[in-house]
């Protein structure tokens, strides 16, 4: 049986532990997981939106800067294309254009070029004249067109009626000492013969200026910026990207007028791309963003959040196991204590620890066991009293007929010898004992109880020469109700022996009043005896334990009546007492009005 109890205890604890951990999982881990998932999705969307917004702003800034730089070249060409001095330098006949004047005009034009360069921030301006004039012996910005007639860019420009733009890659044959540049060029035709080219105006901007402008634009870590002419790459910002990959990306680029980032795929990789045209030049800028760059931050955030959730879950799990183990250990201790009590050892007590509900439960269990011990002691005491009372009752019931016959014989003898006092005494005594026995019944009519009390007072008066003046009052309706027997006699005995007879005169009054109010019967027993002080009153009527009851027979009698009333009628009913020294005592009994069954 003990082994089976231990097995049941282990099974119970395992089941409780499983429930605690399941509750932890449902109330902590699942909500934390759902919250983390929601947070990640929401943050990912926000990060994606912010990344695209930042990329769009950076890309637009780069395009605008590039456009402004190219516009500076266009503005310089526009100004010079209308300057008469340019046409004079390119078209005047030798006989009308003296050498001195050519030098003056070339110096003036050089100053104009320098001034425009300083104002617009471009590198240099050149005029390629289609004549054989000698302008100066020093290198300057006015050059004979025949010197570049074999260059690729001139062959591309020749025969065009509109302005053209060239990238550094278009100047493969330029002198080594010249820096790579972006150029805007326009052919100046003879006003009198529009098919005759007189000169070429060229404005250059240092390529490093535009390159730094692009490379200082932070789009993403691996983002690519391309300057394109149709499908030709004029400039690229990605030095580590293979050319094959770049051209594969260029083939998949969206139309230049699409003002949004669109997904593309090249060489098995995913990108977002956007193209923006550069006005007048025919070029366009392309921004290419690797898919992984856009979502790298969200992926890192996802990984960090996953690690945080796992760590928090593990820590919370360990804390839950520790707390649940502490709780289960105390519950196990309480369960084992209950099993020990169940097996018969009622002296064992668990030691409460902590300030939580389990500690309160253990403390309440200890209090309950202490109360059970107290009740068991009271039960033993009550059992001993009941046995004593049963023995006394059996002794009092020994051969009652013999007692009655003996009293009748005494009565007849008293009458025969003319002794009426003895006859009266014996007759009252016989009636008193007959009512006390009451045929073995535990409850009698209240009128019979009153008669029993009167007989006792009569016997005492015969014994003590009518020193007690009794006053009786019985409500007729109350007399029809039942009461447990021998309630009034012990109280009246106390009033006579410990109240009236302790007065110096040994004389006194006794009042017994019985009344009924609806379902309540009130009985009062009053005397004008010596009364009681507070200590005696508390000892006889209000003591919580039998050990503190007054050692007089009256004290035990009062306690017996209190216990009998409480057992018979319950807590709302019982006995109360009021007393003061030299002012007498009043005892009040309250019982329910119970009429006998018909």
C-alpha cells in the first residue's frame, strides 16, 4: 500500500509538472513567438520601405547632380555658339584678318573660355578651327581642326547637325597627359553656307568630378550605378562586378521612363533596378540594387530576434522549471504529510517555507491538524463525561420500582403515625424522581420541566424551613413545547446554594419566567443572592475549555447545560448570564419553540 501511494504521488507530481510547463508554453512561449513574428514582419516592411525611400532619394540626387554637371557643359556651348568672336576666329579671310588682330581675338577668346570655366566649374573649353591661321606659338584653347581630323570622336561628330556628348571611353586616342573627361561638342557651320563646317566647340568636364559625385552617393553597400548610352556602358561604379554580369543586367533593365524600382533577374540573381534619362544627351542613369542588400538588414534583424527569442525562451524555461520544482517540492512534502496522516500519524506537520499560496496552504493545513487534535481531545473528554453521565443515569435507574415502593411504604407509615411532614416530603420526592426519569425520554414538555423545578424548590423549602420564596411564570403556549430535560433544576440549585444560601440571612427570592415570542422561547432564572464577580462569571459561563471551569459542582453543571443546549439546538441558541456582587444573578436560556409531533 505504501509503495502504491508513493507511485501515485510520483504520477501526480509528474502530471502537475507537465501541466505547469504546458501552461508556461501556452502563456509565454507561444505569445512571445507570435509577437516576435508580427514584430519581424512589421519591421521588415518598415525597413524595406525606408530602404527603398533612401535609395530613391540617393539615386535622384545622383541623377540631378549628373544632369546639372552636363547642363553646365551645354550652357557653355550655348553661350559660345552665339559669340561673334568664335565665328570671326573660324571664318575670316586672311586678307581681312591681320595677324595682330588674330592674336588679340585669340587672347580675348581664351579669356572668355577661362571666365566660363571658372563660372561653371568645367575643366576646359576648346575651339577647333577649320583654317590654317597661326594664332599663337604657345599651346592654347584654339586648335587647328586638322590635328584631330583622324580621331574617332571627330569622325563620330562629323556630319551631325546637333550637339553630341562623349564619355571618357570615346577618347581612346587623346594625349596621355590629359585627364579623362566628359565632353559636350557642337559643330559651328558657316552662316553663309550651312553645309560648310567652320569649327568645333568642345566643353570638357573632368571625369573624376562626376566619378566622385557618383561614388560618394551611398545607395547600398553593393549597389551599382551605370551611365548608359543605349545598351553601352559609359561608366560603372562597381569595380568588382564582372563585365558579363553587368551586360546581362543591362539587357534586363526596365525602360528609362519607369520612375520606380522594378525587380529583374540576371545570371540567376535577383536585383531591383531603375533607369532615369539625362535630358538632351540621350544618356541615362541606371541604379541596380542586389536583392540581398535590400533585405540584408531585415535578415540580420530576423536572426538577432530569433537568437533573442531562443535565449529568452531558454532562460524563461529554466526559471519556470526552477520555480515549478520549488513549488512541486513543497506540494510533494504536503502530499506526503497528508498520506502520513491518512496512515494514522496525526502528529506530523510540514514546515511552511516562503510567502506564497503554497506556504499559506501548508500553514492552513497545520492549523487544521491542530484544530483536529483539539477536537479529538474534546471528543475524548466528552466521551468520558458521557460515560460518567451514563453510569450515573444507570445508577439512578437501578430498580426504580423498588424506590417508588419504598417511598410509598414510608408515606403510608407517616400517615399511619400522623406525621404529615414526612408524608409531604416523601410524596414530593417520589414525583421529583418520577419526572427526572420521564420514562427514559430525553425531551419532555416545558410544563413538565417547570413542575420538576417546582418540586425541587418545594423539597428544598421543606429541608430549609421555607427560606426560598419562589415566583413562577409560564406562558401557556410555551408550556406546550418540548425541551431537553433537567435544564432548570441545576440552574435553580446553583441559585439557591451559591446565591441565596450564601447570604448572611440565608433567605431570598427566586424568579423563573418562561415566555414565547413566535419561534423563540426565552427562560430566565433570577435570584437576589450574593451574585458573582467578573472572574467567577467568566470561569463558570464563558470559559473556552473545561480546564478553566470552576471546580465547584455548580461550574460543572453549568458547563454541562451549555454543552447539552449547544448539541441539541445549535449555535444560535444557548445560555447567557448577567451577575454582579450583592446584586444577584440572572441566567437566560434561549431555545427554539418545538411542539411535539401529533
